[in-house]
C-alpha cells in the first residue's frame, strides 16, 4: 500500500493511514464538543510545535505531561484511522489535531463553541520541509526532483491538497471569535509573546514564570531532546530514522538554501495569482 493514494472530494490522501470511510465519518458524524481545542494546520507548518505549546499551556508550563506521553496521544489527529479511535476515547476537554482543509472538517464545528488555533508558515518553507519529510516517510510516494515536487505542491497534487486552498479556506473564519491564527514566523520571533496571545484566546491565565516555562520546554532544542515529541519512538514501519529526523532544522527561510531563482520566481507567480483571493498579507510577503 506504500505510495498509493486516493482522492476524497478532490483532495489527495495516502491509503496507508486514511480511508474514505473514516474521512466521511469525521466530516459528517464526528461530534465536536464545546470544550474541544483544535490545533489545525496545513502539513509542515508547525503542527507539532503548537501541539507542544498547547500541551504545556494546559499543564501551566509543567513539562511532566510532554515528557511522559507521546505527542500523538496528547492530541490525536482526528482524520487518521488510529487518531480517530483515540479522539473518540479522549476524556474531555480534548486537545485534537487536524490537517484537514476547512471543507472536510467536521460539520458539527458550526454548532459548537470549540476553539480552533490555525498555524500558518511561509509556504516556500512548507514546501522544503515537506520535500525532506517525503524522503523519510515510508508510506508516501518518492517526491522526485525538487522541480517536479514544486509543481505538485503548486497544483495541490500532494497530501491534503493545495496550500492555497487550505489557507484561504481556513482564513475565511478569521472574524469568528473561536478562531485564532498565528504564524510559525511569529512563534520564532517572540515565543513568550505568542504564548501569552494563545493563553488570552484560550482564556487561560498563566504567570510570567509559567509562560517562560512553556516557551523553554517548547523550544526546538527541548523538543529535539524529548523522545515523546521528536518522533524517535515512532515505529520504523512509518519513518526511516536512518534517512533524517522529524525535527530537521526548525528555522525560517530555509527555502533560500534549496530553491533556485527560477523556482522561487515560479512560486511567486502562482502565489500572487492565488493569494489575490484572500487579500491579506503575511510576515513572508
Ligand atoms: S507535520 O508532519 O505536518 O505534522 O509537521 P509539522 O509539525 O507541522 O512541521 C514540522 C516542521 O516544524 C519544525 N518544528 C519546529 N520549529 C521550531 N521550533 C520548534 N520547537 C519546532 N518543532 C517542530 C520541524 O523542524 C519541521 O520544520 P523543518 O523546516 O523541516 O525543520
């Protein structure tokens, strides 16, 4: 099954971890609770970083939970076959993750007070991170050359579909009081300040010491050294640990080390065409 895909409502998914039945269940039957907190992202945008921040906020900066329970159990991915089972058994209040585009997200969200935290990242860095990750993940097809992967990415011929559709779709909720968006770049620039903003959105009061403890324990170095957060525990069936690490570089602007001038210009042309639909600017613009 490695490298095989199906499309669900026009969006690509690998057969290994997803089924059309589970996606349909999540979209139409999964019951979102008012006290759910969802960590939503397009892949490689800082999902696991935000997961760590939210886990630590929940524990007021105490690292006990993040050092004893794997991240995928702390906040399961609802659309995964395995994650869905865990989400259904999760005692409330639930912390959940999803990469789903808004149109495939559980419809019951509309009738709930659940909170959504949407993290975005410079799409050129997303592309580069995804390209590297595709080499170490066993159940996805070989990404081929960076040139061909760039075209797949720009046309949405990648798992979870188009970055542009994902961002434009989710940012359509930006005026909703239960929706909060933040960029990977803002997290990099001011992690304690970002933690304070997230706490305000969640209605969680943390002392300055607790905010500092969240930031320290969610740093790249802390996460890299924590086997509950660095995916070193994930079975070799999923990741080829010899080929690379999940926590690869953790920086902004790594695309400059990988994309040629021509590739970067090609990206910019499509970006400008597509993002006109949104009419917002981001730190990477
Ligand atoms: S996934 O597979 O879609 O869930 O990946 P995701 O977690 O969204 O993104 C992985 C990238 O995020 C980087 N990362 C971090 N950067 C800075 N600080 C911290 N604490 C951190 N944690 C994860 C990770 O290294 C991946 O980016 P790249 O550019 O590949 O290093």
